[in-house]
C-alpha cells in the first residue's frame, strides 16, 4: 500500500480537488487558487466548475462515484476558456471524491496569460515539454520561412541593383587589383564612347587621359590605388572621338568573403556642364567682386548664420585679413583685431533685426581713431531672399559720412539759431505740405491757438481753420512757380481755442520749397489781433451806444413833450376856466369839482409816467430784488382784474378763465402784478370800441401760463421787432396815449423771474400775448 503526506501528494498533483458528500471543496492543490485567481475552500463544486465532457454528467455524490473510469474535462465557471483534464476517484473510507488532473493548454502564451509557470506544474506532467517541442517546431519553421524570404529578397535586390547599375547614367567600372577593367555598365560605354569589348583588360588611364588631364590628379589616383584606399577627384578625360569632358570619379577597393582584396570599383559622373556653369559663375563672381572692390564704400556679405562670405578691399585693405575673415563672424573679427566686443554685439543685434523683420536696417558707426579724431560711417544691413522667400544673405554696406556729419553739425547750429529766432517771434509760424498737413510749428502756435506743437504736427490745417482758407492755400500751391513766387495770401480769421476763448487772427501765407523732400510747401505766419479787434468792437459798441442814447434821448424828448404836454395843457386849461369863472362870478361847486377832478386825473397820469421812468431806471441799474412769497395764482390775478379792469373806462370787462389745479406757488407779487397790469392795460387801451379782453390762466407740470387776447388794432411785423425797445411805439397807435415803456418793463421782469413771452399779432385783427412763468411748488 502507498502512503503519501498531503505535501507530497500536492507536489505530485498540484491541481487536485477533494469533495465531501455535499460536493463541497474541502481541500485542493496549491496551484489551483492561482488558476482560479481566488480561494475556493468550502464552496460548492458546481459553483466553481462546469463539466465540459462528458456532456451528460451527474451532479450528486452517488452519481459522481460511478464515473471513476471516465475522462473528465472541467472548465472554470468564471473563465470558460480555461479547462482542466483529469479523472474522479472515490475514497470509501472517508466518503470523499478526489479529482486528479492538470490544466489543458495549447501554447506557452496561454500558460503565461494565467500567471502560471513551471513551478505550478508537477515535474512528471508532460504538458510543458510537449508545448516546448511544439514551440521549437514553430520557431524552426518560422526561421526557415524567414531565411527563404531573405534569400528571395536578396535575389530581388541583386536583380534591382544589377538593373540600376546597367541603366544608370553614371558610368560604373570594376577592375582587378592591378586596375585592369573587368566589367563596365552601359553608362560607362556611353560616357567614354568605348564599348565593353574594346576596354576590358585595359586600364582606364591608358585610353581616357590626355594633354589637359591634370598630372597631379593622375598621380593622386595611382597613389590611392597602390595603397588600396578610397579615392575621389575631378579630372579632364577624352572620349573615343577625341572630345574632352570633365568627370567626377568616386571609387573604393573590393574584398571577397574572406576579406582579401579582389579589385576596385569606381563611379564616374559627367560634370562638364556643371564645370562650364561654374566657370561662368566664377567669371561673374570675379566681375562683381571687381565692381564691389572699386565702389567707394565698404561692403560685406554675410550668410544667414552671420558668417562673412565676402568683403571688398574698401572694408578690409589687408588681403591676408580679407582672406582670413571668410567663414568667420564679427565676434572672431573683433577678437582678432583687438576691438571692443560691444562692436560685435551691436552688429549681431542689427543682423538679427534684419533677419527678423526682413527689412533694411540703417545705423551709424562711430569710432575714435588713434589720432583722437572721430570717424563716422553710415551703414545699412539689407536682406537678400531666394525664390522661396527665405533670406540667404545679408549685404552690409557703409560710407564715410565725416564731411556729411560736419555739415549736419553746421546745419544743426543754423537750425538752432533759426528756431531760436522763430521761437522769439511774436507770431506763430507753421509750414504745411502739399496736402496741408502741418510739418512744423513754433511754440507761439501753442500760445496763440492753445494746441500743443506735438499734437498739431501731422494734422491737416482743416482741423483748425475753415474750408475757405484751406481752399485758398491749395490754390496758392497749384499756381505756376513764376506766379507763386510773387503771391501771398492774407486773411483774417476767427478762432476758438481748446479752452473756449475766441480769438481773432491775421494769417499771411507765402509759398516755399522744402529742401529735404523737394516738394512745395507753404509758410503760414499767424498773428493774434484779438486786442485790436476787441478794441475796434468796443469802440463800435461805444459808438452804437452813443447812437442809441441819442435815439433814446430823442424818443424820450418826443415822449415827454407829447405825454407831459397834454396833461399840463389840460391842467392849464382847467385853471384858466376856473379863473375866468371866478372873474365873472359864475363859479359853482359842481363846476369846480369837475375841473379839479380833471386836474387830479392828469396829475395822476403824470405821476404814473414818472413812476414808470423811475422803475425803468431801477431795472436798468439792476436795483430791483425779487421777493417771492407763498401765494395763490387765482387770488393774485383775480385781485388785479377786479381792482383795475372790471370795469374798464369804457365799461368793458376782463374775462378770466382758469385751467389746472389751484396750487400755491412761490411768486414775486410786485413783478407778477406789474407785467400783468402792463399787458392788460395795452390790451384794453389798443382795442377801443371792441369786445371784452380775455385772459386764460393755465397751470402745467413745470410752469404756469398767462394768455391775454384782444381784438384791437394789432401790431405790424416791423413794430413787433421793437416791442422791447424803450420809448418805441407802433406806427398805428395814433392819438392813443402811451410812453413806450410798458413792454420794456414786462421784458425786464420776465428776465428777472426767468419767464418767457411770445406775441402774435396782425394789423386790424387783434393781439395774443403768451407769457410762461416758472413754477415753484410748496
């Protein structure tokens, strides 16, 4: 009888499964959890495995006990593709079932995919050995197939190479170790004019070289062949027909499979056309270098890496340095010539700016020579682009500007003196080009016009002056030179500065010629004549006032002589009548009372005229002050109407209508009463024998309005313009008394309380006066 410990049994069968009567897994091999990727102790067997074969398999302990002689293939429930191959055995002593088996794989890759290796299998398990044999067979078959494929590819490659060698335009020749031709391609025959039969067994130099073949190159070829080394050169050869041609030769030794030298092969390229083109280029290069060397400016050409590829004799006099500098940059040059490194850094920065911007960059070089004198050079770096638009070269050229610099210094001094003169002038001086764009302005421009010189330059003159002036200046520019030279334009112009100050200017323009741009221009001289203009205007105002005063004096005398003479005449007449009656003794009290009433009325009229004159004087002297107080519009208007106008002298009445809320407002009683009384008196006085006067009072959101309408004699359009002029009356008033002061006072009062008035009238059809007064609610 055999007896095994559990450890020994596990080594022999690392994938075993032991089941109890309830088909629970009570023990298993050490490799099984690796395959299942989890622990399965105490789990139901059929929860972990499915029976792949046989198809009809019992699922109870008794049925399974009868399957001891059957091949059983299990598949893992979670991984059906992984199977175990084995058999079941009943252990009667313990009433247990034992499954002994091993995983079933086809390839090594499947084993690795389940995280298994050789240690997970029993040593006696043949599965791994079988798979290794299969794997080796696969590898061997693959190697044979790859080797066959390689041979076929090499054969095809050799065939292609042979075809290429035969059909290439370059000549290919193979020689033995002595340099005797063994084989040549069609290209070699075409290049030399000899066929293969004519040259096999001969050395190429014996039938190709001639009088112009360079002996040094020929010697070089012989040396390289004798040393069994690579060779490459350019040489003049001769074809079979005797014509010379340039050939580029590249060759190297050949070795057999044992490493022994077996000969040479060479490739020959016809470069005759290239040589001819190169000769032309060299001739052109020599021509241009000769030109550049004779230009009185130092010239250098850089490649796009900032390396010199050419410098002319003006730039570097010493021929050795001129030769040395080719292929080097400015940093190497300044180090070689012991110059400051800052010079190279500056030129490098300008070079990079030229490349980056693709534009010509201009700068000035300044040196201090050994004798202490300054040297000035004006330089430009100019990019040269190829047909693709990329920069291949940068040409740097410079000229000595010492003389120009001295002239510039003299010019700057002259310019400084000229500017000093311009800056000290009392008038602004500006220049404009043919488009009337300001190119220069002296500081007085700012003092006079208020615009800074900086913001004015570049602006057109139309920004500052009216079109009429600009048009005249354009005509001045367009005039023929012989006419222009004798012409000036002088113009007076009004101008408002940026600060809102109104100025009066005197402009004088004269044509000129810009010495830099060689274009016509205009010099404009501008004087501030505001003081003179204001003085003239003030004199005119004084003259106008004097004339108005004379007119007012005349009007006043006419008014006084008319308005005061009448009441005085009536008073005098009444007194004379009373005197006569007294002398006759017929004086009665009734008659005395009548005459006294007439005298009193005329005196009152004279007092009213004097009061209006005094009131006019106060308003003109601005001595009246507003005194607003809380009031009701209805009470104020109603009181005036009832006290003064209901009824009027001829029995007519003033009809008042109110519209809107009866609100209490802050109102100046005196001003409001005076303007209302004056308007109503005019309405009654200038509408005799007519209908009642109508008054509409309307209170609105922001104001309140008085509208007075009569059907009187009306006002002409001419007289409407003089309504608010003192002592002026309408031409159609006839004998209707009046002073010409009433509406002037109305106008003054409206100005004081910030009111407004509109009058509509037509001769013979009446008048409508519309007054709008500000509303202050309490």
